[in-house]
C-alpha cells in the first residue's frame, strides 16, 4: 500500500486512516481516548476486557491495538501476546497509569511497541501509535530518561 496516490504532479490523495482497536475497562477514559485519536485514526472497535479484545482483534484485524494494562479476563500484556501471536495486527501500544520500569520491560519483551502513561496520553499517544506503525518502540517520557518520550 502506498502513502499517497499521485493523480497529477500537484495533487495527492492521502491514504485512508489507519485502523485502531481500543481497550480499557473505564468507559469514560475509553471515550476520551477515542476522541483523542479520532482525527487521525479510524477506531474500528472498543473492548472493556482482555478476552473480548483478543476476539475483536481476530475479527477486525486493526492496524494497531491500544490497550490498558489492567483489565478483567486477560491483562493488556497477556492480550497483546495472544494478538501478536495471531498476527491480526501490526502493533500494540500499552496505555497505563503505572510508571514502572519492570512493566515497561515486560511489555517490550512481549512485543509491545508503545508504553504510554495515561497522564501523558494527550502528548504521547498519537506519537506512540505512529512509531508503532513504523515498527519503532516508543516509551513515555515519565518512564525514565534513557528512552522516555522517544522512538528508539
């Protein structure tokens, strides 16, 4: 797939929006996340627990899954492992309130490409999704000075 179709030298048509599947067990936060990403991405579905997230990812085949860490059924990390094993999406971004280097390591070891703190979602989430689409790792600034807030 190409980023743009060139119809003439001066006119380009942008590629359709990338497809996201969102998961969080707090409905209000899920709505806020959806509003945050809606201008740049197409939200194809939302889930409130890890088991539903895995099933929806298999059915919807989004480009990226954005998931909370702590949810009923399966954690975001366990759901990500299952989704990435199914190869139903290109990347997973974890959205969490936990600023913990051990969790960052666990997430990255599971194949998750983005670790975004909920407190920094307004600043970091779009960048993390874009980095993940390119296969790059993104970790929120507040999680440590070595990779914080940067694609690596």
